[in-house]
């Protein structure tokens, strides 16, 4: 399973030569069990149950075919909503193997045209490895190690600094496996764990893929194992605890932890007593072997020696900086100052962390747009499992009659603004749930979304669709409603293209003169409108 921020990537992404509209065929006989459509995630997605107890999933589709498309359209009009999640009764929409059920696309969170394909076990909807179910992808490439980290696992453990200020020991291929570059021998004292930067590739492919399993032995004794055979979507966010989240997000490094953090509920780990926690004492040398296996059984092994040092030598190494308020992962924690409060429920962190809260009041152009100081909530490279409650003291007097348009926003490392939202209380504090650490402030959104017709002509005879460009300056598009001659019609929202699209259908394709009305509302309630007339 490939590592991604906040989840494991399940299934296969199949390239479509940069094109949309390719035939998508059912993998086997069965029946449509679910149709899910929305602007995010898999976009337009189809789920087919099969008699053998498995479900195949097809994501980022552009459109469906035949009775599937007809059923979806009817249900969308009944719900008066583009976004639907339909459970389809068995037998209503049967399909045959190789039947064209949809066409490939780029909908939802897709970064380019492709088909996302999954195999799931129907009974629990866990995602399984498609290569075990007939997806034959050539693979003679074994996993590739490129880095090793040794992580202290308690407050007394110390680890030798990495060479030349690197983020880990460099790993290089040898004649019969992998070893640390230049024969390096890491040194440590206390309880530590290993993390390895390891990826996999297929034959003649440069794409980065994930491994299937890891196993660690120390002096020939198994101390850790993990097997990524399937994905439980209810536990998928614990991927942030499986990997080194900070190095993945900041450096695109695929460090797999070879130890289990305290608040990690993934059911992928073996029964080894220490779960990868290794205690090293002065004067001993431990021979370590880490084996990685890919989905097709190709294996690679990294071997090295870990040397224990005296406390006196360890004391000469630079001490890590310790600051902030200690948050225990298994308790509710709160940190506050005069302009911000943050409360995190129990089990929101994967281990104990020291959390820093500070305020930036530096003047400038960006500061002039804020209705609260810039609050630096810890570090965006620390993962958060459950959402915390962030409250900021807003300048309500300055907002005046528009105070209800205030919202919390997140400011990323490049200064880009991302809306969060929030509710304003009578005492001037605005509060919202946040699911990531980082910089936040308060801004004001009084501008309505802009709605502009693209290619809407007085005569639309022969045209297949109506396309509207829609944009919002801050809080983001929240709701939209299109009407033709006073009747609701379906508009699909594509946030990547900032478009609302209506495909003329059996409910709207009527000859004569027509009046189109569109209302688009942002998250703060500002409404943009468009009215246009045309004939068909």
C-alpha cells in the first residue's frame, strides 16, 4: 500500500494516456451496489458487488452508461442534489463481465485523467490488493532502501547525530542487498526504534509504490513485523502513525516506522513483544536485519550494526530542544494565551507531544487583512488524528455589522489562505474544529461568489451543455441552485476547473424560449446570482 498524507492509497491508478472518455468495463459478473457522486474524493464512483464475495470500485469517472446513468439522474433530481451516495438494491442494475459501465475521467480529487480501481471484500469493505485478483502487472523489481533513521523512544534515550546534518543514514545497494553508506555504524543508548525510507517500483516504471511487508530481526530474533495486506477505511488515518509524517510531508520521504507508536490502532502488526522497541546498552553491538517485501514477493534486505555507547559519550552529542506544553496522547489537553485557545480530545495524538502556541503581531499588508493576530499553533509537520477546538479572539468592533462574516482561516507555509469557518460567540471569540496544526487567523468575507456564463448563446440549439465559471474570494463555494423556467435542474460542480456544468437531459431539453437562473452561496452566506435567456 502506498503512503499518502492521512491515508494509505489502496487499489491501482490506471493511466489513460492523459485522456478522458475511455471505456470502463466491469471486472466480472455482478450487480451495481453503490453509486457515489460529489466534487471531492473519488468524484463519480461506481461499486459493483460480485458473487464471489468481492466488490470492485471504479473512481474519477466522467459519466455512467445506460440504466446506471438513468438511475443516477432520476435520484439526483429527486434529491435536488448533485452530491448523492446511493445504495442500489441487489438485482436492480445487473452487469456482465466486460460490460461498459462508465467512461474514465478526472472527477473529484484526481490530479489528472486516470481510473482508480479497487478490490474490496464485500462483507467489511476492506480494500485488498488488486494484484491478487487477476491484475497482472509485470514486476521484477525488489523494494529499494535509501535511508535509515534511529528514533529515541523515551526521554532518556540518545542517538548519534546523522552524518553531515542529514535526515538519516544514507543506504546504498550492495552485491547482495543494502547496507549503510561507507560502512557506517550507528551509535545509541537507551530504547530506540528504526525507520526505513523504502519504496517499490514495477518493471520499466518510475512511479513510486508501496511495499507489502516489513520484518526486523536483531541478533537473529524477530522484534517487529508489519503486513499491509488490506486497508480498513475506519482506521486509514492511522497511516500517519505508521509513517514518519513530518518527513513525508516536508521532504517526500517514505519512512516506514519499524515500531508501533502508543496510539496506533492499525491491525497490521505482528505479535512481537516489544513491537519494535529495542534497548541498547553501553558496549554491546546488535546485528540488525530489516526485510521489505513487495506485493509480488520480491524481497530486499538492509543489514547494519547498532553499537551501544556510554552515557558519557552520549552526553557530548547535541541535546534536542525541549519547549512547549506537554500533551499526553490519552488525555484531553488545553493550551491558551490571551488571543487563542486550543483543546484536543484524548487519542488525538499518536504519542505524547510538546505543543507550542504563539502569536505573531508583525505589521504588514497581510496583517492589515486580519481580524485577529496570526496564531502559530504548533507545527504543521506533527499529525493530528482527531479534530481539536480552536478559538481565536476576533476584532468584532472593526468588523461592525459584518461580524457574522468573520471566519477562521489557515495560512500555509507559502502564505496561501485556506478557509476553515467557525461560529462567533457573544464574547467575541470565533471557534471551529481544526484537524491539522499550523498558522491560523481571522478574516472577513463580505464578497459574493462570481458567476459568469461561458459560451451561453441566445440560441443554444445543438449545444449539449451550459457551463458557468464560478469563483469565490475566501470562504469557498458552499451551495448552488440552478433553475430553468422555475424548475430545478442539475448542475455538476468541478472545483478544480471552478465550473458548474449542466448537461441537457430529459428534464431540461425542451424546445422554445427559456430563462436560466443560478444562485451560488459561499460558506459565509454571501450569494452571487446570474440570469440568462436563450432558446433551443
